[in-house]
């Protein structure tokens, strides 16, 4: 296939994807129009009319890219949750603009480097995913830090309970004495229960934002203690001791599997580095992989085998404790 035709086909595919997303978002607009007509016709209850009017005012308050991002986040709740879990300070439309600029910058860099034309869409997509990868890395880092702070938080709450304070006061101690992210998340739960939300529900909301198994043990212990009674302070001390022991075992496992992790990284990066090295030395020799039908099949098989190898190595070195 001609490299120019491959680039045109990739551009048409990306344009079709953008069009599909636009159609998906426009369907939400039609739904809001139908809801508004139902309100005007008196087919909606009074309470639903009030809530819908507020939603309509909020939607009409934003425009342009902000409106598109708001509708996208509204339609896909997991995107909103992912954004909250990463705790990004920028607006969603700003993040979308950064992602788009990163993709265009990748295509521009590939053009200036005189790379093969079929690689332009690949490099553009790869650079466009860099902000998303950064957001996922930030989210993963918050999860790990939250998990490492859980034993200390439960010990603080246990001490507060032994000194005669309530569970809500124990949550407030965590908010004031510990660093982020656990102080911020516990402060949200503390404010929710101050506003009248049951503490069990506020802890469930916290678990939805920070899906940590140790926190699930904590919230379950709180729910059982409020229903059946018992010494919650002693339970929290035992849970914190178990968490610290598990962290110790995880550290030993990571030390024993360090060689396997490094080997996996080398095996994944070596074919890519070798490809660019050979392309720099003899471009015509490498271009056969893109111009010949058998070469394209070999590239596809190589990518699939690389992914399967990465999954296999991850399964070998990832030991659950």
C-alpha cells in the first residue's frame, strides 16, 4: 500500500471516530430537548421539573469545548470518577486541549524528523495518550500513598476512640494531623456526615473515590460496630497491624521479583530500539515491513506477540499478597 494512502486512511478513521463521538454527544442534546418539551406539556412531576430546570440552567451556562466536555463527563460517569481520583486541578476542557495539542505536536515532530508517513498517525496517537498516561500515573500514585497512610489513620482513630471521642471526631483528627491524600478524602467524608449524610454512606462514597481494600475493611468494621456494638478501637488496631505485615511481605516479594521486572522492561523495549536503530542505518531495509503485504502482517503479529509477552511477564512477577 502507498504510504500516502495509508495516511489518508488513518486520517479518515480518526475523523470517523470524532464524528461518532459528536453524534453520541448530540444524542444527549436531543434527550434534553425532549425532557424540556415534557416539562412544558406538564407530563413531568413538580419535583422532577425543578431538578430538570436546574440541570438545564447548568448545561446552558457552559458553551463551546466546556459544554462538550461536560456532556462527555455526564454521559460517561467513569471519566468523571477517573478525573476525581487523579485529583487534577485543571478543568476538563483544559486537559482535553492539552491532549489534542500533544497529538498534533507528535505529528509535527514526526514530519520534521522525516519519518515514514505510515508512522504519523501512530506517533500522533502515542503522544496524545501521554497526558492520559500522566493522569493514570497520578491516580495510581494517590492510591499507593493513600494505602500507605491507612495504618496510621486507623491508629489515630483508635486512639481518639480510647480517649472518649466519637468516630466523627476521629475522622476529624485524621483530617488535621495527616497529609494528603488521606486528609483530603477523610475531610470530605467528615463534612458529608456533618451535613446529615449517614457516616456509613459517607464512607461508601469515600471508598468509591479511593477503592482501597484496607479502607473497605475499615468501613465494614465501622458498619458492623454501629449495628452490633463492640470495641472498635481494638478492631482498628488489629487491622492496622495486619496491613503493616502485608506491606512488609509485599516489600520482600518486590525485592525477589526485581530481576523479572527489569527483564520484562528490557524485552519490551529492545525490539522497538532495534527497529529505530536499523531504520536509521538502512531505511529501505525497514520500509519493506510497511510497503509489502507480508511485512505488514509480520508487524501486526509482532505487536500482538509483544502484548502477549507483556501480559505473561506481568502475571509471572505480580504476586498478590
